[in-house]
C-alpha cells in the first residue's frame, strides 16, 4: 500500500524547490535586466517560452509577431534567447556591421550527429577549421572558375531533363516538375562532387530517399535544442532512432565512395578533371597539424554540398515554375525573349544566358517571394553587442527572416505581387550586397554556392521555356493553382507541381 503521507511530503518538498529556483531566477533577471535595453518581446509561457507561437510555418508566424513587436524582437524559445530580425536595415547591422560578432552557429543535436560533430562548413563553429574548409570548398567547387569548368555537366544534365520532358509530351500527360528538378540538381551535384551520378536504378531510389530524410531531419524541431532537460522525449517520438538510422546508412554510402576514389586515385588527372572528393582526399594528405582533414571531415563536407546545394536549388526551380504557371503573361514575355535570342536552335547554351535578362529578373523575383530557406541558417552572438540601440547578450541565437524582409511593403510597391519587371532597371543582385534580397544570406556565413546554384537554375529554366509551351493540367486556371507550402528547413510545395508541356514549333 502506498504511503500517502510520504508521497505528499515528497511533492511538497519538490514544489518548494521549484518555487525557490523560479524566485531566484526571477530576482536575478530583474536585477541584471534593469541595466539592459533588450528588444521588445511577446508574452511567454513558463519553460516553453514562445515555442508554441512558432506554429507550423515559423516564417509566417514570426512575420505576424514582428508586425506587433517590431523588426528586432527577442523571443525565448525554451531556454534559448533568440533575436528575430525582420528588416533589411537590421539584417545589414547583423551581417555587415557586426558580422564577426554574429559569425557563430548555435548548437543543434541533429546537425551535430548527422554532420560528424560539425566537421562540415555550413554549421561548424566559427574559427580556424571553418576558415580552412570554406577556402577549400570555394576554391575547389564553388569559385567562378570551377563553376565554369562544370559547364558541360550542367548542359548535359539539362539536355537529359529536356529529353525526359519530350517523352512526357508524347502522351500529353502531366509532368511532375518537382521530381525532375530534384533529379537534375542531385545529378549535377553528384557529378561535380563524385564524378558520377547515383540517381539511376534501385540504388538511385535509395539515395534519393536518404537525401530527403537527411534534409527533413536537419529542419525538424528538436526539443533538446531548446529545453535540454526534456531531451528524453526524443527516445519516445522516434527522432533519435531516425537520426541514428540516416547517419549509419549515409556513413556506409560515403565510406564506399571514399574507398572507390582511393582505389582509382586522382593524381594522374588534370586539375580541371578532378572531382571534389579527389581534391578533398589530396588535401587530407597535405593538411596542416593545426587543421586536419580526416575522413569524417570529407564526409561532412559532401553532405553539406547536398543539403545546401541540391535541395535548395530544386526548391527554387519549383517555385519559379509555379509562379510562371500562375502568371502566363510573364512566362510568354520570357519565352519571347529567349526565342528571339536563340532563334531556331533547339537548345539554349550557357553563352546565351548573359543576354537573357528578363529570366534573371524572374529568378530574383521568385527568390524574393520564395527564398528556399525562409529563415536563414541561424547565427549566434559571440559577445555582448548593441544593435539599433538594443542590448544583445552573448550566446543569443539570431534568426533572420528573409521571407519577411523580401515582402516588406516599406521597401517595395505591391510587395506581395509577382512582378519581375521591378528588377529590370535595378542593380539589386542575389549576392547579399543589398539586404532587401538575401535568399543566400550575406557576410562571412553567407552561402558560398550562389554562382553554382544560379548557373544550374538559369540553364534549366531557359531550355524548358525555349523548347516547350506550358499549361496547367486539366484546364486549371492560373488563379486556382495551389501554392500551399510544406513545413521544413527548405520550404517546398506541399502538393507536387505538375504541368502539361507541348513542343514549341519553331
């Protein structure tokens, strides 16, 4: 029989302890907080703070909160103080004026496990290792010179994409553009990084499923990141098991790739013929004692290229075609421009792209409305700093809402409308020089893969618009096109994008 007296005493003691901890924390926060001018904050719950206010689509929820509390807003996500940035001016201060102070990344349980304890580039802590990895990635895969050397890969994979669409034209059946874009971007990355692609056969299907789960796990909410003492929940909601399974399967796959490259070697290849893995293996042998590049570093960097390159580029392509299908007059104008430049030639080559200016404006406008990662990869302050008159404490997470900034009505007319013409006479680019448009971020921790991604997008879209006329399936009117988003780190369409293609008669 349960001793109710002892049980009551235990809970009474526990209540007293918890109340004392709460009281001490409240007194400490009020005493120390009197000297700080913190950004405005919405009301919060005990323990969870503002976590429940993020909702299924955090970029939209944070926009609503910012409209009430300001473009610099302090949330408390569990035990993690989080600064939310929702204006171009505030983003400029974070990523330019105080870029070095905000150059770190916050800890993430899932990312640490999947990326070999942060041996990657995107999420590794700021420091010597990060600088070394960025230098290797930019020089050997993402520089303008290297991106140009991959031109034949982009063209071959784009022409393969066009051939698949032609086959779909024969039956006049709707084409799953999302699926085609996912295969295209994955194949380009694979060939540039591995020297071959893995999208074919049964292994290709397995590889695609792994990539999808990997991307999903990087974006999934993990309670351990915000309320550490509730981490045990992940043993019951299957999150820990999912992370462990994907890590082991990807690790096995990547080990096979490394073994294969080591057997074949790359010393006899010309510099332009070496793939990314060849270069990383050579650097691992020539690395300094201060910054070693082991197998885990190579595997983490490869995964980075997929997470940051394949998924986001495919997302951007899908949303761009969504907007074009929903705005037929814009698509017609783009097609007229491309066809006037390329004439009767069946394909668009990369040398044509510099002349195709309206398409570049379309891509900018699409990425303004649909940045692939609406909440840029989070940052973390390394020391106390003042931003726009507010005190930001060391260890504060920073979320920059690129989605809200792109739709700011104070910086653009008709900010919610798809109007590519606004970029025709504008010097604004995608490189993070103008903070009204930052789909790739900016500063030290901005995405270095801008040139790689835009080159793949431009050649693919130009060829699809040049060779085919496009319509929505079943006579669906453009205004009825479903544009519901799917939640995640990279925001895809919830419903796959399908369209009917017809060969254009030249």
